[in-house]
């Protein structure tokens, strides 16, 4: 399969190292496994950290972590080579992956809004809103089932536009946490905002890297960012 890669995967980190390392699909497989392990560990950590402390933000942080689980569907590409899976299933898998990715970043954005003082009586309305937004993105993007990149992602359209959406959401999320530190007079939100930055960077590297170098670096950033977010949210709400 490595001889028939349509193109190298994108991203800032990937652009930096892409000229020095050849793509290795085994590294992409390990990145997928690492994302699933991260989701599993994050759910357990969040449960035990917030078993008694109530935080409106933590539910959406958990959604962010859970959103990495469908990345296993990227394996439909190598499985398709072995078992000749119809392209319809590959298309469906790609849309589920896109839905999960945008549901995850929108969830972390909503968590930052709660930190900034956003109040809502029923959280399910907010959840439905981000579900609908993620569905619109997932089903509105054209996907080429015959072309895929070196990180086992199928080639989709409007890449520049959606990268702009991700970048904007990332910047707004970080800004909301830092604004919370000022409005709520709590320095812990500065650390939480820093954790969000680390988590976003680690996420983007793991979703697109096709080399062994990106795996440990991105995984450390992702785990460290999540640990900062959960630990300092727990510290804030433990005393309320």
C-alpha cells in the first residue's frame, strides 16, 4: 500500500518533517491505536477525578476524548485491500470519522464557553446543537473513496476551509479559557487554557502523522494537555 499512496498527509508538523522521513503505514496504524488508548485512559481518569466534584465543563472534555475512538475506522482501508470491502463502506467510515473529529473540537469549545460563564439550563440542547453542526460538516464534504493519504485518511474536499474552521475554533477555545482566568479571578484557567493548546497540537499531529517521530511527541502533548485540563478543573470545582 505504501507504493500507492495518493499523497502525503498535511498539517504544519507533517510539512516540517515530511521532507526528511518517508511515510510508514505501520506508524499510522500505531497512531490510531494510541488515540484509542488515549480515549480509554482519559474516560477512566475523568470518571475518578470528577466522581464527587460537579463540573459543567468536564462532560464536554470527555466528549473530546471519546471522539478519538472512531479513528479505528481508518483501518477499513487496509482491510479493504485484504477483503475487497465495497467503497460504500469506506465512504460511510470516512463520514463517521469526520463527524467524530468535529464533534470533538466543538465539544472542547463548548467546555471553554462554560468556563467563561456561559449558562444553560439543559445541556442536552447544547449537545444536540454540536451534533447537528458536526453532521452538517460530515455530510457536506465531498470524499474521494479512491484516493487516500499516508495517514490512512481518504481525500476530502474543502480542506483549506475546514482547516480554517479548526484553527478558528482552537483560537476561540484558548481565548475563552484565558478570559475565564480574568473574569473569574482564577489562575487555574490559565493552566487549563495551556492544556487546551497542548491537546489541540497533539491531536492534530496524531491525526495526520505518518512517521515514528510524530507518535511519542504528539502523545505526550495530548496526555499532558488533558491532564492539565482535568486536574485544574477538579481543583477549581472541588472547593465550590
